[in-house]
C-alpha cells in the first residue's frame, strides 16, 4: 500500500537562473504562447530575441511513458504536423528568490505548485480545453526521479506534493517531470509538453497587453495579496492581475480561502486575457509585438520542443482561426472531504480523461468551484471577441450588459 505523504513540502537549494520560476500562471503563458504563435510568421526578426530568453530543460529521462494497449512505450512526441492532438501541462511554483521574492515575499523554501492546468488542443485545432486540477486533490503520486539518480518515494496525498517532491533541489524540470508522471498515471493521457511561469513574467505579459479588462463583482481588499479593487468594470495592470489570481484571503470581499474559489477567479482572468490576445492586432505595432513576445519568453521554463520558436510558430498558426468560444475552461469533477480540508476526485473524471484521450469535446464538468459572485461571472455565455479598434472598451461594456 502506498505511504501517506506529508503535506508540507521539504525545501531545498534554489536553482539559479535569470528569473526563477515562481507560483502560478503557466496557464496564462501557455495559452498566450499557443494563441499568438501564428503572429511569429510575420515577426521572424524577433526570433533570436525570444529564443534566447526561454530556459529549456529536457526532463525526458525522468518521465515514464504512458503504457499503450499493446504494452509498448509511447515514443517521444513529434507534434510538428497537423492532425495530432496535443496535451500541455501548465504549472507554476512559489520559489521566492530574485525578483519573484520581491513580489511574493521571501517566506518559502523549496518549490510548491498551486496552479496546474492540462491544456488539450484538438487535432483539428478547432478546440482548446483547459482543465484545472485542485492542489488539494487526493491522488496517488508515483516515485519521483531526479537527475542525480535520487528517488523521492511516492504515496497518496495532496496533488501538489508531486511538484514539491521534484522541486527539492530547485530544478523546475525535475518538478515538472514528477507532476507529469502523476497526471499521466491519474488520467492515462500522454503529456506532450510542459511549461512553468514566474511572478515577474506574468506581470510583464499583462502590462505588455496594456492591461486586462475585468468585471469585478464586489469590493476586494487583501493586504497579503496587495489587492485593493472597487466593484465594476476596470482594467487591471500586471500587479493587480497577479494579486487577484494569487489571492486566498481578504479583509474585504467574499474570499473564502478555498483553492476552488481561486480557480474560478483564475479562469475568468485567463478568459479575458485570451480574448484580448485574440482581438489585438499586434502586427500593426512591431514594438508592442516585440515587447509582448519577449515578456512571454522570459516568463517560461519549458521543454526544448515547446521552447523552439519554429515549433511554436506551427502550433500557433494552426490555431489562428479558432473561435474564442471554443477555448473552454473546466475543473476536474470533485467534491470536498467531510472535513472540507481536502478534495476528492469524482468518478466523472474518468469520463473527462477518456474524452481527452480520444480527442472528443468535453461533456463532463466539475462542480461549482466558488458558489459566489465569481460563478455568475464565469457562467456568462461566451460572446464573440470584439472587433472594434478599442478592444478594452468593448470588453468593459460587457460588464454592464
């Protein structure tokens, strides 16, 4: 029987890099990178600037292939051509050194993962499904292998323990490999690519877009997350958007501390970021395009293939005509434990994973993740992306519609 895992991750030395990966927002960076990749066709002059900013880690030796029906292993994915569905694991960690420590506070050792999303891109490039996995979901975690040959024993426990096990030596690639193995074991999916994003990079991306228009349903004040927002339509800058997505507690506002409620806010933020990206004609301003693409690059630690701008180009180009309503956000079917301290994954998750494996539209969705005003925001019917020259104004008008 598997051992019960400790829920407090063990710290370790940090992994030096220009910007260490930190908590959250691989979900934002991964989606932006995929959606905007087609613009690189017209932006070859910035390839060198972008490619040099992405940290590349090959963690293939640490990832266990998903067993195929005939018992054979899965070959390394080659997703350069149309006709193949793609699964990208989007993660973040809360390593707190360098610029990220200035933003998040130097209060945590090691690496922890608070946000994980599996992004499924359909083979015909007509759909993108983003499935959130709650950090406190109780799962079976495989043994975790590190580059130096060390093996961290697995067991059962909170889903985010898999990232902390792999992140004991501060290496995002090792942490990602352990999460990949956990997700593949629970879902039967093959994870083709992965990405991790940091605090500072997320702020840069939002600011490079000129901010993100949001409908804030109530006044929110959180000293810990540096959030002070009035209700109603407004444009959030990078710092404000980051605080809203990170927030777990607040002195003012219905903020329960639930990770599921935070997922609801993150999904609405991501929805708006995606709509802005799809609406903006970045090609008309080479300076803005360069700034945005460089912000995406410096925010990421990725597998080598996904970090290849030519690969990203082909993937993004395939998504160039996607209907924004076909970019959908989900939470894996779940329920609370009796003490409300943890999350149990429901049987319905098996249907969701099967549909993703078979590249079918998802029909199984998770329970309400917040039960408050944020659910009402997210449950609004998808609307076409505005085509007016002032996209921000058009999106803000929806708040009063």
